[in-house]
C-alpha cells in the first residue's frame, strides 16, 4: 500500500469538513473482498470462527429472510472480518479525513440488504450521534465499506450534504421505513434545504461520514444482496461521556479490548 500523498490528504480533509462526508477510492483488494464475503455468509449462517458470537443480531441464523440483517460486532466472531475492519488502508484514510493522530474502532455493524425492493429494508434517515450521545463524546465518525457493488439500484447510503452543521437534531430513526416522514421531521427542525448525494461504491470502496451527517438508504432494487460493513471510529479527541459505563451501551466494548476495539492508525 502506497502512502497517501499530501494532496490526497488535504483534498479528503477539505471535503469531509465542507460536506460532512468523503468518498474514497477503492482501498481493499478484490481478493480480500472475495474472502470477506465468504466469511460474511458464515456469520450470517451462525458459524463463528473464533467461537465468540456477535454482540447482537437482528435475526437468528436462518430467520429474517427478505429483511435487513444487522449484526453488531461481527468482527469479533471471524478472523477475516477482523482483518478487513482493521486494515491499515482504512486507518490511513480515516486519519486523512480527520487529521487524527490515532484512530480506533469502537464498534462495527455488518449490514446485509436483500434484493427485491421490499419496503421494509430501508434504513431511515438519522444522525449517528443520536445513538451514541449518552455514552460517547468528541471526534466520532464512521467508515462505510462496500463488500458488494453498491449501485444506485442497490439502495446505496445517501448523505445530506452539509447536514453535519445542523447540530444534533434527535429527529431521525434508523429503524423506520417511512423515509418521507423522517425527512419532513428533520427539515422542520433544521430549516435547511435537502441535498442528497448517493454513496456509490465498488466492492472494496469506502466512504467516511461525520457523526452529525444525516444519512439513510432505501430498498435494494438490484438482483443481488447489498453487503457492507459500518465501522464506527473515534480519535484521540474522543472518549466516554463522564460517568458513562460502556457495558450499558449495547454494542460498545472496552477500549482496552484489542479484538473488539483495535487501533487502526497511530501516527509515528
């Protein structure tokens, strides 16, 4: 892996600051993505290579066919998925967009969106901080890694450009399929125009978005499943809210747990 040039780092940081997101070039090899998808199938089937189950999953193995499958911290269950989420290329880009000297994973989500265009597989408009605010504070953001070809038809994630400047609205709902109702609620609270940008990515492509960037996705109208990993990250400028206990946060783990919360970038 060649180091990022100064110009690449500057352009990534500038767009992230301006728009609240950055869509990077492909970062992982086709060979690694192919391996990852084989291991995604295993985790979906309830086969856990490490013997450690994920923290939570939306459906038991074999159930929820035709529904959005969300598996929290699947990387603790599988060595290949661990290798993928902690890949140095992801760490280098994550540091570039934020200017961080340290980047650490605090949680991941394996997302499997089936084909067919079912209305129940939307991911409702939301800001990530809505779900972290009671436990985490500071510089928090997300890398979204495509494990399949995320075309417009596949129900890509969509960012609302500049929404990271709107403050914490507490108006979103990850689990709601009524995208229009959520959009109306967010616009009523923010009073800002709505500028959607589709996060089109090839397998191995990655995007980064700010903790306050409004985002969501609609149903998958392609002929193949949409597979992705949401990798939630923090920098040296983040940590637990004073008095918070990570054990009450669902998928949040002890930052000293090197498997659950690996450091994926450290400045030399």
